[in-house]
C-alpha cells in the first residue's frame, strides 16, 4: 500500500513538473517522424512533388478544336451557310516523350525530398548529439561544483579561525565562480539547442531531447565505389542527368510533323453541277486531312541544342560532386582514424590517470599532505582530461555525421 501511494505521488509530481515546464522529452526516432510531417522545408518539397505529378497529365494536352461557321455567298449568288470543325494532333510518340520527361521531373522532385529528409535527419542527429554532449559536460561540472562548494565552506571556516590565509579562501571562491559561469553558459547553449529542435519539428509544441548518455554514433564512414554511388547527393545528381536527357528527347519531337483532320457541312441554293436545283435545305459534307511540317526550324534546333547543353552541364555537375564527396570522405576518414586513436588512448591511459589523480589528491588533501592550491591544480588537471575526452567523442561524432550527407 505504502509503495503504491509512493508511486502515485512520484507520478503526480512528475506530471506537475512537466506541465510547469511545458516541455516534453522526445527521442530521436519520434523527432524524425514528427519532422517528416511538420517541417516547413519538407512540406515545401512534398508540395513540389505533388506539383510535378500534376504536370504529367499536361503532356496529353491537345490543340484546341477549331469550329468555323460560314455565312454568305460562297457557293453561289444566293445566301448559303456552312459549318465545320477541325482538330490538330501530334504523333502518339510525342505525347509519350513529353509524359516521360514530366515523370522524370517527378522523380527529381522525389530525390530532392529524400535528400531534404536525410539532411534534416542528420541535423536532428546533430542536435541530439550536441544536447547529450552538453548534458555530459554539465554533469561533470555539477559534480565538481558540489565538491568545490564543500571546500569553499571549509576554506571559509579555516580562514575565520586563522588556519589559512585569504589566498586559499579567494581561490576556492573563484574556482566555484568559474564553474558556475560555465554551467550558466552550458544552460544557455542547451536552450539554444532546444530552440533548434522546435524549429525542425515545427508542430507548436516544446520538446527536450532525450538524454541516454553521450555515446559514439553508430555510423559507418567507409565508402567504396559502389556505396558512393548510393550517396543521396549523387543519386539526386544522377537523376537530374536522366531528367535532362528526357527533356532533350521531348524537345526533338518539335521537328516531327503534325496531323490534322476536319469536317465541313454547307448548303447550296440554285442549280448545282449535276443540273439539279437545290433550295438551301439540302446539305453537303466534306472531310479534310492535313500534315503540318515545321519548315522554319531554327528556333526548334536552338531549343534542342540548349537541352543537350543542359545534359552536359548536369553530367559535369555529377562528376564534380562525386569528386568533391569522395575527397571529403577521404579527408574525414583520416580525421576519423586520428580522432579514434586519440580516443582509445584516452580510454586506455588518460581517463584512468584522471580518476587516479582525483582519488589520490582528495586523500592527500584530506590528510594534509598537500595544500588547497595544490589540490585545486590537480583537480583541474583531472577535469581537463575528462573534458578533453568528451570533446574527442564530440569531434568523432561530428566527423561521422559529415560523411553521411
């Protein structure tokens, strides 16, 4: 019974704290899911995909049907009437090529959307990584702050009793002030990271990244020639080449002939060619077919040449991006290995040394073997080692993230 009441109280207090803070803890997977539904950039790119999809059916637009009426003396000296209509068609292959070009534009827009999703997912990874780093740094400083706070009180008592001079008291207070300033700065940096998260999620709610420990991100930065082609940026660049080729094929159809068909119905009054007298109520019909040939081709060929030039531009852009990404990955691979080697060295030697320095210095200070200033120097040395270790993990994660996109 007591345990149940205690659990209810804990949950009630937690609900109150969440309500007061107005912030909700969220994990990375949920953040990615919300961003795909609400992020302004993704919604814009998704709208562009729908726009391109709507354009596909415009490939089958036909020329307007021409309807003509004739009134007057066009068959004889009497008043006659006529009615006709005609329609112009392109060859079926023309519509197919136009539709194929528009469909490739749809795929290009979809690749842009996928790239935006990958970039925003990467940014969210960066936000969560940074928030976890700041939390780890904050915890490190908080532990040290509580330690310095205790020694400030001790130094104050010792100074009041005349057991030490004002230098020890002032140094202790300054150390605590320095840590307080650092904690305040980290708090503001965490607030900035939270604001970034809210912008990416864009659903009007306030979230705080879930802190599950500051660990190394599980991303592979190893790329071979095959996996490099699957890089989102290169996939999009390759799709742009395909789209440019499809547009060139569509432009070439402007050199093809067009077909036309028509129907005409007219009246005749008076004596016809067959020596029969007609009264105007008699109607006569005829059919027309025609071929439209593009005789003046200068403008058409200029459009084809410009489309072919765009193909070359897109191909050059692909090779440039491929070279740039490959060079970037190679550079980051070297940096990644160097950082990983440093990290392993810290885990093997530096961190155990920091723990040893902290433990021995506390023992020696408590037993009076070293003074307070010596203790501060040794403690700061241990803190610096632990802070440098966190920075190495942070740099390693950043290197991994940069190689993804």
